[in-house]
C-alpha cells in the first residue's frame, strides 16, 4: 500500500501466497480481499480448522490428517501482520516451516536457515520424496540423472 518494497513486504506477499494455498482463492476475488475474509473468520478455539473451514480449499479441508495445519495458519497470519515490524523475517518463516515439517514426521535434513536448498529425506513410509526444484530425468537403465537447471539459487 505504501509502494515501498522491503523484506517485510515480501514476507507479507508470501503470507498471501500461503493463504492462496489454504483457500485456493485469489487474493482479490469478487471484490473480497482474502486476508480480510480470513481475519474476520479466524477463531483460535477451533483447533481443527481455526474458524476458516468455509474458506478452505475442499482438498485441504477433506484431508484426513491435518497435522501442523494450525501452526501453518498461525505462521501465515504472522506474515500478514499489519505492522511490518511485527512480521517475521523470511529466514524465520523458513525455519518455522521446517519445524512444522519436522514435527509432522518429514525429515528435511535441516542444517541452516536456507536448508530449503537441501534435498528432502525419506518419509515415514520409506519412499524418497522428489526435491521440488530438481527436474529428474531417466536413462534407459532407469538411473536418475539430476539436472541442475532449476537448482535453488539463494544465498
């Protein structure tokens, strides 16, 4: 709104993207601002859906195990604080997301604040997860060749 882009305005934008993931709605839809809609409905006493059940993407809402959802919603709302000084840094957001994943049984092999550049480990079921930024291609012998075209480029 101030037209001044800062690290904290990036965090706010990321919070909006996080809301888009939860709701599958665009930030402005039919004259309604999704951040305002969520703030209006938020209810921390609703431990399962945080009061936003009616706004949630049906795929997310109907997921059998929403472990970590509450912490994800809380982090999202921290990113969307009105005052920039009250928002976390992006590094803190990454650490919080990694903590949510680790507490829910996903091993991220986290060693630093920028560990999103690391490959994810093995899930509970034993199947390896594909890294979201590496495009895997297969040879005739089904050997995986990792392309570095989309490798994480953060500092």
